[in-house]
C-alpha cells in the first residue's frame, strides 16, 4: 500500500516530519527512483563533528505485514568514514524495532529493502504486544561521522510503502518475498514442480506467479505449494485469480488447484482444511482469468466439524497438483495473481452492469460447486454489457450455469434485469437467485428466495429481491447469515426422466 507521499512526488516533505540534526533531508529530482522526486539525505563533516539527517512519519498501521523502501548510496567518501543508514519502527510501547541498518555502504544503484513483520519481530526479539495499539512511527535516519578527517555521505530514498494482509500478494516485488514455496509429496523421480515469478504470468501490474507441474510415468505425482501465514482476525474472505496457461494431458490424470488453510486438533497437531479443490481443464475457461474466493466462515465451520480449533494465525496454501495412473507426459501450467484478503466493500456489486466483462464475477460460488462443467459457458457479448448464461446438457444429464459475487449482509435489496435469449428445451429449466447462508452448525448452504420455470421468452424484466424475502427463505430451516454472503444467479437444466 502506498504511503501518502511515500514516493515524495509532492516535491516536498508533505506527510513526513523533518528532524535533521545537522546535515539535510531534502526532496530533490536527483534523488528519484520513480516519478520526479526522491528523498536526499546528505551530510559533510570534519572530525569530530557529526550530522544526523532524519525524517519520520507516524501513520504505519499497527497491523502492517511488511514494509518496503528503496535506497541508493550516491556518495561515501573520506579516509575513515563511520556512516550509517538506519530505519526504525517505533511503537507507543516505546519499542524501537530496527528494520534495517547498513554501515559504510559503497556508492551504487538503488537497492530494494522489504522486511516482513515476522522478520522484524525475529530480528528484534519482539512479541506482538511490543507493537502497541496506535499507528507506528517510521524513522529514516542517516548518520554522518568520521574517525578522522572529512567524510561525505549522500543517500537517496524513494518508494516507501507497506502492506497489510498478504505480503507481496500481487507478486509486484518480482520474487517470492513473503511467500514460502515448496514441492511436496512427489512420488518417484519422473516428475518436476516449479514456480517462477515473471511478467508473462501477470494479471495486473508487472508480475504474477507461474506454477509448472509435470509427470511422465505412472507412479509420479507433482505438487507445488505456495504458502503464507495469515492472521485470521484480518479478513473475512481471501480471493485470488488463476488462469490455465497450457496443459498436456494425454490420459486423464488427477489434477487441479487446491486451497488449504491449517488448523490444529486437540493434540495441537497441525491439520489442513481443503477450502476449494478445482479440477482444471484446458479450454474450459473462456474468460481466461478466473477468480476464486474463500470465506473464513466456511473454514471455521469446517474446522469445527473436524473437532479442531484455530490459532490466531493460519497457513494459507495454494497448491497445483498432478498425478496419474498411466504413463505418458502430463504437464500443467497455471498463472496465479492478485492474492487479496478483505471484507467485501459495502454498497454496489462490482461490475454489476458487466461493462468490464465478467470482472468481479466468478462461476458458481464457494465450495459446493467451484468449476463450470464442460457444457456451460459464461460469456459477455461484445459491446452489449450483458452477461450471457448458457447451460447445455444431454437427455440424461443436468447442467448448471451460474455467476456469483461475494457481498456484505447489510443489503436492503438486490435488483437486476434479465431476459430469455434462446432455449432449446427438451427438459426443465429454472432460473434461480440464491444467497449463501449457514446452518446452525455453521455449514454453508445456498438459499433460494427466487425460482422461476423458464418456458417463454420474456423481454427484459427487472427483478428485485429484498433481504426480507431472503430471510423468509432462510427461516424455515433455521439458517443464518455468515460474516458475508454471496449472490448467485443461475440456470438449472434438469433432465426429464
Ligand atoms: Ca519518487
Ligand atoms: Ca501482479
């Protein structure tokens, strides 16, 4: 998250406090890494004099998960300099956490420094309570000193930022900073699993994550897991986007993308709860990038059903896997980007007019139906701003096509317009509007306040579902709202037997 004027683009120290004690902290064009301006900390001293260019700000949220800045030593001269760049986070508990220190660095190019909350705590021997309760003070301090003669020290700093939630969830750092990546549970030698962070894998920004799993005999499986520890109190949902880049699957191996979170059993042994398991088919994702959303309430319900419990933090894992009973080359390549934890914003649905395709919407929802069957299409007609649901099945099979979106439970009503474009019905078709609720035991379930047989072709009609209608539909089975809900608009095509 960008800090206000963390890139110094106001051209001055807006947002920062100058506490120079000798030397100077100034915003100049020459000190820039990005944009037009950067911070220059400069001092020139003759022993025994010292100078301390120093700036602070006091708005780093106490729940930050990482901090990033870039520095460049433009000059370090003198026979015996004794110069430092020091970065601290200072809490209302008066804990001075050293984020970074470098002594007498040689002149060179810009260097990125990213420190995660966990690294800072380990380096400083901290406990969570040392962070206090109010926003943290960030201090960028240069010490210009020499043990003899004269020393000149000039440091440029730019692009100061922090994260809450996932560290590097957008992969824009350009490497695996914040994530642990590992290849687990591989059977035999004829397999490989790897991860890279590169530009070709991006959905937004400059970088995305690229999973590659391969197996080429009957006994090998390949798995790649990307993992990050998350604080449960920080989120109600976690979402990310994925795209099948390519695949070579000559037989029909088991393969897919799974999302897991860890909990503990009664003996404090770590266990994994599978939140979503998506079998992957090439060519089955006409919209390219697909959004996955997992709900903390579902995770907690799963853990409760397993008789386990959660700690304040849990490991969140995105796993690509492939295994097979037959010989032959199997390969699956998947992009992942924009891993975000959040509470859905109150108010309007994202892209409710479908002006940006199906952005913000995703097929079906939650864990009971996480991927579209091959006979279902979700499209947005060019220029129409309409989403088109298309369900197609044979005489014996049912088919479902639905689009979903997470939303908050504080809505009063939801409205949308729809019409029947075309039918070739040898069977029954229903149009449903559903909302995600929970049983008293905490198990997620769709409730259906609106249901219509499709038999004729109406013109566009506006449909409004009130929250009261949803709650009436929930009430007969003692269902309750979770911390958030989701709306699903779906076609159900059912065979005539
Ligand atoms: Ca800048
Ligand atoms: Ca990205």
